[in-house]
C-alpha cells in the first residue's frame, strides 16, 4: 500500500473539477547495489548533486533521461533507487510523490492527459461525468517524479502530448477538453524519465527521441557485477527467513558461508557456459537451485542443482 501521504484528491481549473491520480507504489525495502555509473548519469540529467540534492528545484532545463536495455536488467530498480535517494537526501521533499505509467498499444491521448470518466454522485446514485488526470498530468500539476515504462509501446498519436511537457514548458494540453495543464504555483519539483525495451515496440518518433535524452543503457553488469547483485538480494532473502532470524550466530555464519559458496559455483558455471542472464533470470536460477538443494537435504550437490535450474530456465 502507498503510505498515507497528504494528497489532494481533486483540484479546480476554471469551472472544472479535476480528479488527481494515485501515487505509485515504491518497494520501500531494497537490496539495491552497484550500477554506480548509471546512477551518476541519471543524477546528472536531473540536476542532482552527488548527494542527490536538487541544485535548482525550479530548473525546467533538466533532462528527461531514457533507460534502455533487455528485460530484467534492472531499469525499474534504478528508478526506484533514485526516488529513495532523493527522498532520503532532500529533507523537505521526503514525501516527494512518485507516479508511473506503463505504455501499451491501446493507449489514447486522453489516457496521457485528461479522461472523462463516469462517477456516482453521493446520495442521488446519479451518474455524472468527471475529468480524471493521468498520473503524468498529476505529476505536472503538483510536482513529483514520473516514470514512463515501455514508452515505445505507445501509438504515435498518444505520444504527441508529451512534447510540450518535456521541452522546458512543463505543460500538457488536453485536446479533448481544450484545457492546458501547468504546474501550480506551489508545485514540487517535477522530473521525468522513461524506460524502453529495445526488443519490443517501435522506434520513438524524432521529436520524442530528442526530448528523452540522454539514453542510459542498463546492460549485463558482467559476471562479477551480477554476482554482487545476487549476493545482495539473497542476503536480504536470508534475513527475511524466520528460521535464519531465530538461529544462533554460529548457524547464521554457516548459512552466509554456504551462500558465498553457492555464489562461487554460480560464477564458475556462468564462466564455463558463457551465459549472460538478466538479473531477473540470475535470481530465478540461483533461488531455484538453492531451493532444490534444500529439498534434497544435501543428497544432490549444489552444482547439479544449479545445472538443473539453468536447464529449467531458458538456457
Ligand atoms: N542494482 C540492483 N540491485 C539489486 N537487485 C537488482 C538490481 N537491479 C535489478 N535487480 C533485481 O532484478 C530484478 C529485475 O529488475 P527490474 O524489474 O528493475 O528489471 P527491468 O529492466 O525493469 O525489467 P523489464 O524490462 O522486464 O521490466 C528485480 O527483482 C530487481 O529487484
Ligand atoms: Mg521494468
């Protein structure tokens, strides 16, 4: 559940009541590790200093960067980490809202800006029509961080409203309602980023391509880099296990040593096979292998469990 942030549910523009979108959930607990270069590029694009503090909150010339890379390499995780760091390091913005949308082929321009939706007015059970702002429009109006996932899946006509939002004007036009939306006087900083997966969807049209720069690739982090990410996630898995938490220091040490051993075997296997799985695939494979190993209570050695897991997961 999104934390109970104090958020207006609707605002008035002219004669119109506009209902605002809900914030997106952000996994609060994280085992994020590595990706220093990618984080640095994102931070610089958004005008953040090395402590993730805004250099200029009103800066409209910050860059709306684009993450690209194969599925499961950690694009979303990178955005979540940025949001966590910004909230943690900008005291007065510790509740800076986070909004996101996921592109798909059926999306229309109204889904990007304002949609007319029916609502039941209390008391009379009458249906009346209201305007509902998209998460993007809500982020423009009130400020916040906005993440557009799978941007290249949108049909071109739905991309058009993005142009004035991303070129310094920071505005959105709703063609169906004839309303311009712009940041409120007391709006929080607005930052935009997007992600796309090059193997699906189409190329972005030139005017959107140029407004979503720089491109930041999130690629295979190398065997050692991958192992570091897996170690972090698996250590978090262990800490969440009741059995581990309730055991004595000696047993805890043994479990950590066993984890290191399993990671070593994984590293050898990656080198021998020449595979470059995504972070998600790597996690699935090693979690499966460790579960198989546990099930067999040592009857099957870990290398065999890992081979089985590789075999069952694509490779
Ligand atoms: N730097 C990291 N540290 C720890 N875990 C990570 C890191 N990067 C990715 N992961 C883990 O890898 C998995 C996949 O990451 P994520 O969902 O961010 O990938 P993605 O590139 O957005 O994938 P898709 O293109 O399929 O949406 C998640 O379980 C995530 O927690
Ligand atoms: Mg993703």
